[in-house]
C-alpha cells in the first residue's frame, strides 16, 4: 500500500477525485504500486501486458495478458470508478464482456459475476496510486482557465508539444472525413455535389454558412453545370434562389437577373425551395464580405471551373489550388457591394487569405474523406502537405497559444491548435493529451510508483 507523501497536505488526501479516463491512463502506463499485487479475493496478480486501449464499444482494453494465482489469462480488461458500475452500465447482459479477465476499479463496492455465475477477478486501485499524481490531475482538470496547463506548459518539452499537435491534426482530419460521410450519403455518393455543398458552406465564412448550405441544397450542382457556360445565368440562379431578386429595383442588371431567374426557376421547379432575403446577414460585415459579393464570386468560380472536385484531386500544390479559386467576379460586382449600391473605390476579388481559408475548410476535408473512402493514403498525405504550405490562421485561439510560446508557422499548426483547444482543453481531456499526461505522470523522485515495464 502506498502512503501519502509527507508534503501532501490533508486537503489533498481527503478530496481525491478520479475519472474513468484517469484510471485508463493509470492502467495503461501502470502508474500504481505493483508490489504484492492481489485481487480483492486475495489472489496473487501479475500484469504482463495491459492490452490495447479500445476507444470503440466494448471492454476498455483488449488482449491483455495477466496471471492470477497459477493461471495465465489473455483477455479483456474493464475499468470503472466503482465495481457496481458494471451493473449500472448493464454489462451483465452484454456478451462482449464475457471475456473480461480483470475488472480494474477505484473502489470495490460490490462483487461482480459473469452470466455463468463465476466472479470477475477485481483489482482495486484506491490505495495504490501516489497522492501527488491524483493532486496534479485534479489541479489540471479543475483549472478554470480555457487552457488548463497554461501556467505549466513552459515546462513541457517541445517534442511533447509538437507530437500532440500531430495527433490533434490527424484526429481533426479523421473527424472532418467522418462528418462529410453524411453529406456524401445524402448526395448518393456524388463527390462533385458533395464538394459543391461544402464549398458553398465555406463561402459563407461562418457568419452566413447556414444560408449558404441551404442554398446549395435547394440549388443542385448538376443543375448549375448545365448553365455553367453563361455566368449571367449562374448569377440569376444563385441570387434568385437566395431570395435577393424579389423586389422592384430601377437597375438594369437586377431586372435582367430577375427575368432569367423567372424562366429558370419554372424550368427546374425551384420556387418552393427558395430562401428569403432576411436569412442573410450583413450586420458588422465589411462590404467585401457581404453575401452578395460572395455569391457573385461563387458564380464566377462555377463558371470558370467545371467539375471542381476532379480539379482538386488533380492539384499538386497550393499554387494550383489558389489558381482554382482565384476567379474575379463579374464587372457589376467589381463596382457594387449590393444591388444599385456602388462601392467607393471598387470591390476587391477574393483575396489570398480567403482562398487559403477555403482550401483549409473545403479542399483538405474533401481529400481526407476521399482518401478514407478509397483507402488511399495519398490523398490524406496531400491534405497534410497542403496545410504545411499554407500560412497559419489568425484568430483568438491561435493568438492565445502563440502567447503561450507555441510557434505557429503554417495551416498545419493552426488547424492542430484549433483541434487541441476545442476537443481536448475545453473538454478537459488532459489525460488524452500528450501535454497534459506529461504534467500528470510520476516525477523522477516519486520512485515508489511502478513505471511501465
């Protein structure tokens, strides 16, 4: 049994609080006292292999190798705060848990049985984990700061930090690929239509993302492709379906779009799915970011670049992608920011920062999803390469991490940081983070804690 260190105050000892993820970490790296290890039934226990951490349904660790008494077992390990959680989680009814050879718990409050009546061997960790580790864990996950390790990250090695950024980016790409699966299914696995919907969403640049995606669903890409040779018709489709052509204006260009849309909407039966102008946001946006300008820019890209997804697959560099999305809007929208409203000094075309944003949020997820669907690592590798060639995003989160000492050199780094911040820091998943885990693990002078063999 491990006694509390003398320098651990009484409050620390009395308020021990752990989570299952913490116990997973303790078990995986064997950060507990292993001398005279016994089960709750008094049987000698040896751990040869902790098993593979399972993040899907089923027992927490698979193919562990242990020895209880004179018998060696290979099977699964399940971890709970209290042994009674086995019943609370209804494992007694799930055949997947019949091969659990060891139940690891913080507290053994109830004996557990398999369906055949045999007892599940149990290891209780309550008095086998060094108090200082528990203290560091609670101090970290209960820190009110957005970044729990903000005050101690400077003590973490660079290799640990950047290894975590690599892990976070891969998780982000996997997550985005999974998210696109739903869109792909809704388009009957049409990659061009899926690309078009994602491109539209990202032309909304967060503020107008929702109406843009609604527009894309109400105005299929296959319809636009039939009229892609005429930019005026594309503009009529987009502005009309977006709800911008429902008024009377003394503007020749506006009236021309109205007439075109009236014919096209009847031909393709679009009126019932039309958006309303009030769905679009203009407040606190610079004129260059108005949805009217973005729609005009999108129309020109759809006019110049047919079958965009195929061209994304062919692109070998960020330069190729920037050319793909660098089409200038029509003359009217170089001079106006809204219908009949001229802009002083003109309106700029889509800038490099905006194009890079589209590459990050459209091209990269598409390549990741396509690579995953086709089981081709080439496309995932290319997605990573593109991120490494792009300048980093500048936002409140990246600035916060830069202030903490992280060098942010590319889109790879900024995307990694966004994932790290949102999916690990804000969710207090410090145990799953290389940085947090390095701050919690036993220190060199805590020799009583058995290290991983």
